C-alpha cells in the first residue's frame, strides 16, 4: 500500500512514517517508480513503534529492542528482554523522579498562592 493508505491504516501521519524510516525503525518496500510500498507486517511494526513512543520510550531504546518484538524470537531473546526490561525500568525511574520534582514545585506554588491570597484580604 502507498504511504497515504499506510497512514490511514496505522493512524500515523505520513510524516511520522517517513521519520520512522529515517530512524531505521521501518524499511518499506519500493514500487518500480520509487514510491514506498507498505505491507501489513510493516503496519503492524508501526503500531508497536507508536505504542512504545506513546509510553515515552526513546527512539534509541525502541530501535535496539524492536527486532525481537516484531521479527520473532532468536537465541538471545532472554538477554535482550532482560536488558530491555532494565532500560524500561531505568526510564520509568527517571520519569518518576521528574514527576516527584514537578509535584514538589506544584505544591510550593500552591502554598505561595494560598499565602498570597490570604495576605491580599
């Protein structure tokens, strides 16, 4: 299918599909005229990529683990999965730390606003 059809099928913009290709996440086929040709397995891969990106994982990490998630499982799958899970846990921990900092900042601003409004009266 052409890029416009792949975009509709996957719910991902044509621009994002080109970006995924530029990043080496997908490799669509080509028609004889050079246009991209997306097969169903590429669309399925795009859906996995989209899901991982929406969860906040960086492209670098997705690129490392994507073959084992979409191309079947090889001999080193357990090692890849363990490394991937460790990376995901680290990413999650960094995210939790950022959330904690933001929550503290929000609480400080709330306290400031309460105090400012109390002294305004």
